[in-house]
C-alpha cells in the first residue's frame, strides 16, 4: 500500500509561546524535539519551527501507512495537549520521497 502524506501544523497555546514558555512548557517542548523516533524511521520527513509575524508554530510533513499510524504519531507526541494540531492531507510531489 502506498504511503499517505500529511502536513501537520502544531499550534502553540498562545502567540507569545516561543518567547515566554514556562519551565514546565520548556521541558515538554524539549521532550517533543528530542523524542522524535519517527524521523529515524522515515515517517517524519520534515519538521521544525516556523517563525511568523503573529507568533511561531511547528510544522511537519509525514508519510504514514494509514490514518491509524497518523493518530499514533500525533497521540504519542509529548507536546500534544499543550499545543493543538491542524492536520491536512498532502500529495507526495517530490521525487526525493519515494526514491531513497
């Protein structure tokens, strides 16, 4: 079965989040960044912060076998709950994705 691709936007709890995280929030975000086994497994293809004039947010492009695996990735993210996700289906258009 072909992989399904998604764009994930991680929305912080407030626009100033990247500037004024509490110590507890910093710990959660450190676990979020350090605890990404999905990068090594090739599920998460791109991830990182985006800096926008109205406040930063996180982005990821992932490739999963099905929506169950998508839900697992999101559910297991330590930052899920502190932040919220927007999830959008994507078409795989880069020749680099399927030609490793």
